[in-house]
C-alpha cells in the first residue's frame, strides 16, 4: 500500500500525477474463502477491513454486483451524528463516531471528516419536549448535546430565518458539535484500500444470485462469476437485504424505498454546519466544493427503481426556502435516489440469521452512513467470534419476536 | 410521480393517494398464534423486487381503499382490483422477484 504523505504527494506532482499505483487489486475470485461478504458498500468494506485488521481473518472476499461504493455509500448526504434517544442506539452510534474521530489516520486516507456541528431545529411545543428529553438522554449516555434558545440558534447559524412570523417559527434547537460530515466516496475507497492491503479480495461486477445452504448451514454463494464456497457469509447489501434473505429462505422486517437527495450549484461558503428540521422536514449542509446538499423524506411506495417523484423534492425545497430564504434563488444541479432498507423501529438488524454461519447487517434505512465504521466493527466481531458484541446484541433479528424494539423514529425522523 | 387509476375516480396523480403497504396480509387468530406468528404478521414483509401486491387509499378523493399490482423496479401498474378479492394473474416480467433478481 502506497503511504500517502506530503512527500508522496510532492514526488507524484513531479510526474504530473500519472504514476500513482492502483489503490486495490481486481483479483479473480478463488473457489473458496473463509468469509464472503456480499456488498462492497462502506459497511461491507468496513466489515472486511476490521475482520483482517482486528481479528486476523484475511481469507475474505467482498462481492459487489456493481462497483464498490456505487450504492447508498456513494449516494448519501453524509450527515454524521450520534445523538439518538435510546441507550442501545446511543452506544452503537457513539462507538461509531469515536471510530470516525481517528479513522483518517488509521486508514491513512483523507476522509474529509469535518466535525462542523449538527443543529436540529425545534418548531413547536412537542418538538421542544422531545428535544429536551433527547438532550438529557444523550448527556446521560456521555453523548455531547446542547439545547439552544432561538437567539442561540440565530447566533450559531445567522442565515436561518428565526422571525416569529414564519409559518413554523424556530423555537430553539439541539446541537451536537461533534457531529458533521465526511466525504462519502473516500470512506469506501479508504476501507477498500486498507482491506486489500491486508489480503482481502474485492471482486466487483460479481452479483450474488443464490445462497447455498446445506442442513441449515451456509456453504457458499452462487454468483455471476461462478460458485464460491465459504464457511461464513455476511449479507451487507442495504436496499437489497430482503432479496438476499429470500435466497436463503427467510423474510425480514424490512421494506425498500427510494430516498432522494439533491445538490445546488457551488456557492461561496455560506453554511458552516448541518441544519436539520424534523418539523418542516428537510436538512441541508454545504460541501467543501460549495454545493448545498439537501435531503429529506423517502418516497412512500416500496421500490427498487433508484428514482423517486419530483413532488417529494418540491416539498423539501419549500421547507428549505422557508427556513433559509436566501436559498430561494440558488439553482439546483442534480437529484438522485438510493434504495434504503427501512425497519419498523428505524433501527438496523445486525447479527445472526435463521441459517448457521449466515450473518446480516441491514435495515439501516435512511441513516447508516454515520454508522459505517461502527457497523463494520460489530459485524466483524460477530462473524469472527460467532456471537454478537454487546453493542449489537440488542439489534438482533429476534427483537421482532420478543417485542424489544428500539424505536428511534423521533431521533431518526428526517431521513439522514 | 406515479399515476394510479382509482376504481371510482379514474386516473389521478400519486400525491392524491396514501400508500398502505403490502396487501393480502391476513390477521391470524389471536388464540392460535405464538410470538413468531405475531412477528410474522406484524413486521415481516415480502418486499418483492418485481410484481408487488399493495394497498392504496384515495386520500384526497373518494377515500376508498383498493389493491394494486405494481412492478417495484419499473413502477408499471399492472392491475387495480378491489380489496378482499384474490390477487389477479399477471404475465411474468423480466426482473420479477421470482427469478431472485
Ligand atoms: C439519498 C440518501 C441520503 C442519505 N443520507 C444519509 C446521511 O446523511 N447520513 C447517514 O448516516 N446515512 C444516510 N443515508 C443512508 C446510508 O447511505 C446507508 O444507510 C448506508 O450507506 C448503507 O451502507 P451500505 O454499505 O450497506 O450500503 P451500500 O453502499 O448501498 O452497499 C450495498 C452494496 O451491496 C451491493 N449489492 C446488492 N445486491 C447485491 C448482490 N446480489 N450481489 C452483490 N452485491 C450486491 C450493492 O450494489 C451495493 O454496492 C442516505 C441514503 C440515501 C439514499
Ligand atoms: Zn377515488
């Protein structure tokens, strides 16, 4: 693995940046692996990386039907935060946030991780009660959280319209200063490069078409590049979780929906933080390139079509212009959708399945980017040891049978 | 935006409707159902990639519920039929979930 540094940058500048080596190999699949991970999004690649880096398991293949990072990892709006309500979620997302804080150094890859602060707005008495409760819960869980008054919101983000005459006046906000953004592609590339360097085979253009089960135990997968045997298999395919589960003969509490986002033309720096509003339903940040990155809710009908309706975007733009009137004259450049896998309690499913040796990590829905390192970390532990880590044990599939749901609809109400 | 044919009001845009999720999920007999059966009824979904039977309600119109067969990749609406009637036969299409696509 080429080590990136000021010296390698200078050296390659002299050769006009034409001699950088490939960052990972493109090997042909071997007939068998210890562990096969299905899906080379951030979560799958992080799983492979931590299997190799922390558990010494390097006979690993990551199979990707398209190109790595081409799913939701490359389509999301990169909001990172850990201010979830329940203890189980706070522990999992906060573990992930702590990993983010050292990840660029660990991977020797610039993830453009920026802890610029995430501000959630309060628009009514119910919001205020919910926000106050969540800030208190966060603090008890050692997650940084502050409750701001309307004036403090205005001071923190002056372009917000805090006038009492707006349709849904801003009554305050909650702020997680350690939250922020990262460069989505870089996360996939950084994990891919570091996993590859430790011997993991990343195989792109290799779609899994069947899961082989013998006597209740997984034995391998069928793919568009032939059969591949494996002792253990992890399903980490986001919007396609139910499709892969069906191949192994079970159902999930998951529905797949399009989630759209859009970006504006690049502007000079105008917004230094992430603004989210559950009440009027929109969120926005500004990328380092200068584009406003805007998102909101998913399209209600089930879909695998990777596109949504324009009316969904119109709704969120209406909300945005109400919150920040100066954005009314900004032109929008592109919109797109990803297919997100939504659980009824807005929390993921991470752990064992009814098939021995087959593990699943999915159901992150609209908010899994922030959890990329933590998600891979706990799944790697689960696959390596055969048992869930205490951090992911509460997120087992059987919570839907026992009834111990982890209802994060309030903390996850805006898709992010 | 989807364009859906309400059986009573005719073709109307998606924004007039409320989506009601997977159709034909029968409530089990409470006396004869264990926890796994309830989990299956309440939470587990087929989430088909392909032709999906689903419920819609014409919220801004006649406010009546009905069923729709829609392809979840192409969004093509293949049939509209009353609640309580069985799912109609449809031609197999490329990308139908039955192929494991
Ligand atoms: C518009 C949008 C905005 C979002 N904003 C945020 C946000 O601000 N903050 C946040 O935390 N989260 C956000 N999310 C959610 C986040 O993107 C996802 O939860 C997360 O990326 C899921 O991670 P992943 O690695 O599992 O998914 P993916 O990157 O989708 O990876 C799954 C991979 O599996 C592959 N695959 C599928 N089927 C097969 C098969 N049969 N064989 C082989 N490979 C297969 C896919 O091609 C894909 O590359 C957003 C999502 C969208 C769509
Ligand atoms: Zn009608």
